[in-house]
C-alpha cells in the first residue's frame, strides 16, 4: 500500500471487520501499547528539545506549535494546558493549526496542503522563538512550510514525526522520531501515532517546566489558581512543602496573592512577599534554591 510506515497496512488487520468486538478491541489496544513503547527511543531527543524550549521561554521568546489534522490536535492539547498548569504567560504560547481554530468543527483535510496559508501563519515567528512542528507522516505541507519559514527567520525548530527520514527533519535543530508501527486501520494516525505524539508532548513540556523551576518535588508550583479546585490544590502544595497545616497554608496563599512559591517562602520565614519575590528572582524562579538561600540567611543571622 505504501512505503511509509504511517500509511502501511497492519499485518494482523485482514478480516478485521468480521471479528468479534472483543478481539477487535484487543488488537486496537495492543496497537496503542506498541506505539507508546517507541517513545522510549526518543528520550534523548525529547531531552534536547526541552533545553531549547526552556531557554526560549526563559529569554522571553515564544513557543510556537504548528500542525494539521490529528497531529495539530495533539499540539493544541499541549499548548492550551501550559498557561494554567505551569503559569507560562499566554502571550508566549502560539498555536498554528492548519485552517485555524474554526477548522475544528469539521476537520477538513484541505488546509494541510495550503502553503500560502502556512506562509501567512508563520509570520508570527521571530528569531528568538522556538517552533515545534508536528506531522505523523513528516511530509505535511503546512508543517513543512511553517518549519521552513521559522528556520529562515532564525527561530529554532523542533520537528516531531513518525516516519524515519521524514522531510520535516531536514532543517530541524532537534528531530524527535516516534517510529510507530503501522496502524490497525491503515493511515488512521489519530491512533498509534497520535498516542506516541501525545506522550512525547507531555514529556517535552513537563521537562521544560522542570527546567524553568515550575515543578518542585512533583508539585506544579507555578500553576495559576483561578478556580476553587486549583486554589485547594495550591493550598495543599504549600502545606506539604512547608510542612504546615492546611488552614495556615490557605492564609499564606492569600498573603502571596495566589503564588505557591511565594507562599512557601513566607511560611518558611521570608519577611514579606516582596522579599520572597526577590529570593525567587535571584534563584532563577527555582523554589528549592530560594529556600536554600533563605535558610542560609537565617542561619547566618543566628550565628551573628
């Protein structure tokens, strides 16, 4: 059918439509599980990409996600989560989806071939930015053009694809190959390929957040607590990290205007919110380093 793995026929799919539901579902589940395993091989590339993403965001550049179809949906899911989960400013996160957000209602395929649209969309990319271009086949025109424009403009490019030797990798600074096996339903890359992409995006953005100081002992300490569930979560984080009770943690969250990092430092003895913010600024926003400095200052004062 095709030399491309993402279009090839699955070796066990013959007679799929004649089988019992449980047998079909087991084959589908196995396909997803096999796809997930290939992500392990991409760990070195994902780690390299996280360095690029973190340095871009730290320096004030934009993180631009670009994709079409199912791959674009995986990119969108990751992009939309970052401001709320890790407090990354929304203006630093850009989503370029072939056909735009309006295309989500019918998911037409034509926009992925629209190179003029891709050129226009890519005008948002600047030299200090990082573009993550994703395409299961690695040959989607929209993703290729956005990556090419980004490269010409001096932005760094992370390419993610599911076929070895993908054209998308040619001008990439970092190539993330997720070499998933053929889909049970040939060419339906929302399945295995999409599963691997979602995992890789989760890993990439989480490691980037760790590098930016937005994670402390598994806590998302830079979250934006803008609903009751997240306000409770923020208080619980402060209580656990500072080893205090929940009510005291709530009061520190209020004093810190919702900032988990500032609240932890206040609970640990920082004399005020501004002093806590200064500690974080000196530590590169890494809570652990700020706590170490605070403790060192307190010890020094005791000796004096």
